[in-house]
């Protein structure tokens, strides 16, 4: 069961989404909120996995709430519910799982919810993966491409795309994704995120300084919010 909340400032829309959640076997409604501020408090105080979130709301809108949550530990995934299709790109930038355009049917809702179920199933399988699971698949050139972890040097975020730089002169792989989604597929013992736009393979690091990592001819500066994690890594090696 996925613990969910519904957030919408329109009472009818809020009741509809809440009823959809309640009739879906693999979803559990943990709360319904008419504003994003109250929802934020619930998310921080409860184990919420999925948020059905309206965008246009007073005080704090849905996109702003998603930005507040981004990068925090145990951040829930978001499915936006809105009457305006011009927010689709913004929804993608904050790594929304899906985007439901009002008015939507239960069939459309169930399709988005099933996508969330598959996402969490995959996440669970990755967390319980064995040491022999040393690769991932990403979508590139209209097909699923296997990426062996041992070949990855570093991974770079390029707006809406991710570029996976490989060793031994292999051609980089470009995939439409977010860095967060890629990071969730990587074994934490082999990779470290040192910047909002970069993840590096630990075994490909040639040298480090106080504020940067060197991989061959590539130098990557450590981002401000990742300095504590990087400092722990340095202390482990010193």
C-alpha cells in the first residue's frame, strides 16, 4: 500500500481525488488538504510516499511545494492534478511522476497511480538488489540501453537530459531523465553526488582537492550543499 495525500484548494476536486484514492486497492489515503502549507506539515510529520497535488493554489502553489521538497530525504513522489496544461514542463523540471489534466476520469487516475506503483516496486527491488546486479537500463535512441556500472565515469545533468560519460573511449549515452531518477538506480557504495548536476564513480576518481574532484582531464567542483557528504568521503580516505 502506498500512503498518499490529496492537495487541492477546490473542495469538489479534493473530494474527487480523495475518493479515487480510497477506491484504489494499492493506495491508502493518509489525508486531504486544501492548501500546500498544511500538506507540507503532514509530509514532514508522516511517512507519505505519493502526493496528488494541484498546482494553482494561494500562498504556496504546487510547483513551489515541489521545489521545497526537492532534494530532501524521503521526499514523496508527486502526481500533479491541474486544469492548465502549460505547467507540464515545470512539472517535469521538479521531477513529477505524472501529470493529470482536469477533468480526468478514474481510468486516467488509475493509469497514473499504477505508474507510481511500478515506480515504487522498482525502487524496492533496487534497494534489495544483490551484489551481482551491476548494471541498469536507460532509455536512449528509442530503446532501452544497458549501462554497466563499471563503465561509468561520471553522470551529468543537461537541463531535461542526462549524459552518462563512459570509460575507454565509449560514446556517452544521452537519456531524457532527471539526475534524481538516475541516482536512485545507482549503488551508493560505488557513486557519489557532488553537485546538483554531477554524480561521479568513486573508482574513477584520480585525485581530490578541498573543493573539487578530478577524473582524468575532467575537473568537477563540489556543490555547496554536497560539501558535508564530500568531506565525509575525504575523511574516509585520509
